[in-house]
C-alpha cells in the first residue's frame, strides 16, 4: 500500500499570537509512505524538491535517521495502537522553504502521521492526530492549520488535547511572505526568549490578541494596525533577523500596510496589507535586505483554507 498526503505551509504567531495563532498558506510539501516487502530494511526516509526556490543545502540538513521528526511521528502513531512500524519507505517532496518559519517541520510531521494513519486503517481521529503532532512539535500553532487549514487559534491543554477555533481571514488582506536566504532553527530562535516576561508586556500582548480577533471578525483594518504588534518574542528575536527592524520602520509609513511581523520563529517576514502597493512593498523588502547582502524570495499569497489532504492511496 502507498499513500501520499499534501500538506500546506503555515505561518505562526502573526504578531501578538505567540504559540497561539497560525495560518495555512498555499505552498505544499507532499509526504508519501509506502509499505515495502523487503524484511529488515526498517524505515527509509528520502527528501527531494522540484522547486528552484528550495536549496539543496537546506534539504541536506533535514534529518532522515531515527532522530527525524518524521520517524518519531510514525513511531508514536504505531505505538499508540500497540504496534511498531515495520518496513516503510517515506518520501518527502519538499516545496516549503526549510528553517524559514513557514512550518516545514509541522508539514512533514502532519503528512507522515496522516499517511501512516491511512496505512493502518485510520485508528487515530483528528483529536488524536492533533495531540500527537503537537507533542512532537512542542506547540500547536503550526500543526493545527497544517491539519485543518485556514486561520486558527489553538492551545494545547495540560492533558495534551488541542483546542482550536477557525477565524475568517478577510479575503482582501494580502499576505506577503518574504523569505531570506538564511536559515533560522526554531531551537535557536526559542533559546533567546526569556523564561519570564514583565507583566506590562503580557498585558500588551493580551490586549493586541483581543484586538486581532475583533479586527479579523469585523474586517477592521485600523484595529488590525494596532493589533499586529508583539512584546513576547519579536523584540528578543530581532537580532537574529538582520533587516527586520529597518523593514518594519520603512513599511509603517505605507497607508495600506496593516503590519510587519516575523513568520513563526523566523527567518521569514510577513507583510500584511490591503490590496495595493504590492510592488512597492516587494521593493522595500528587497532593497533593505540587499543592503545587508541578503537575497530573498518574495511572494504575495492568500490564506489556504484546506488543511492536509490525502492525494493518492494505492493498494
Ligand atoms: N510559535 C513558535 C515560535 C513557532 O515562535 O517559536 C515556530 O515553531
């Protein structure tokens, strides 16, 4: 049996929603799991890309041994039904930039879990898949939209269960994804965060998060401009993303720009804007990064409302 699952990229945090907000984007990885007949071969993992914007060096950094998150995902699912994975060939077609804050790790965890679940006759429901995937990733903000699509608020509770609700992203708010040519691992980006934050910063984010939800629900662009700020992670990560500060300062003078935020843990930046001036936005980001010798790939996207999909299932 051979199952392929297509999983969208995701952006997380989106300003005030550290470890809480996430949104699926129309860039995809495909994970294929095939049962092989050769006994003793164990789990074999291969990664490739057919996209020019994915560099081979990044793909070489993706672990394919027992330390791989894909391996862990499959093993945890099998273990949850009292089995161990046998001979499996796992192929990842990677079209989501790696270590750029666009959910590439969540996408392969989710793809591997859903494909393995299908091979096993679907023992895990959505609740179980969300729990296992968020356990491996450590937080649910990328995992949930990768599974359910759209813009999502999520939280992993003490018992491991994931609570989520979808919000409707206004169709005419554009998301410009600016991907620099350098990687930033989530581990490093989390290591610079403090263990505790000042109460006034926590209050600032709670206020922005409430504004975010109301701004999205009522399509209130002026409120969204106030909401897209953060004091819990971006100030600490600023030094890891050269140019972020300058890009924020340049773009805050554009009337149509609602905000500039770090995508997930970085290194990509999201510019959220109303429909016009996209070329000007692209130029500001390109020029600012070029001044720092950083090349980039910039795409304006809309939200992907579908989560992971099984795209083939062959006996
Ligand atoms: N919320 C996570 C972070 C997303 O910012 O560290 C990256 O996995």
